[in-house]
C-alpha cells in the first residue's frame, strides 16, 4: 500500500549556474577578440578624408598591412599631425611572429603576400599607413600587393567624425 505525504506549498527557485557559465564564456570570447584586433593594428595617425567614397567591408577574407611610422608621442602628433619625417619604421602583415618586415625587404614582403594569396585566394588587403608617410614609401608595398596577385586593396582611414 502506498503512502501519501503532504509537503506543503512549493517554493519557486531558479538555478543561475548555467547563466553564469554563459556570461563567463562571453567575457572570455570578447577578451580574445579584442586581443586579435589589437594585434593587427599599429599606433599611427591615419589621414582624414574630405569627400570619402567609402563602404563597409562586412565579412570578407582580409589581411591587414600596416606601414608603421617612426615612433612618436601622441601628444606631439595631436598638436602637429603632419610633423613627421615621412619615413616608415617597419611593415607589419597580419599577425604572428614572422609578420614584421623591414622597409627595404620588398622581396620578403612580396613572398609573404604570395603565401597568403596561395592559402586564401579570395583575400582582400586592408592597407593602413600614417597620414604623414610619403608616397615613395607606400609605392613598393602597393607593387608587392600587385605582384602577389591580390586584386582588391582597401585603403583604411578614419572618417572625420571619428
């Protein structure tokens, strides 16, 4: 014979352990994404555009190429943004330990870009350079992109409102 036991009113409770796990995973995800994005950038003053013909890139396969300026202080550049020698310090292609090249290492830059193109045929280049760097520093990098067969090169600049 079975017994019936009276327990009283049921008290509602919520188990938030899975919610806390999800929050921690989101925090870790955003920290990792922030590290990846910050690895691709180099501190520089990008040129402002007067009449930009821009587009949002969206989700494209891309490689970021930074033409890094000579070291500078942010305070000095804020007052005189073009007070710079016009030379570059190095070129950084993407991320990783073998991504930094000397300015004069155009064959090495071209070879790295060819490797990227071979691995990712639809890759687009995002070319970032300081606003005060002279064109004669940029020209060999653009030639290396062309030689590597990368067809789409996007020049990155901040919008005047940023």
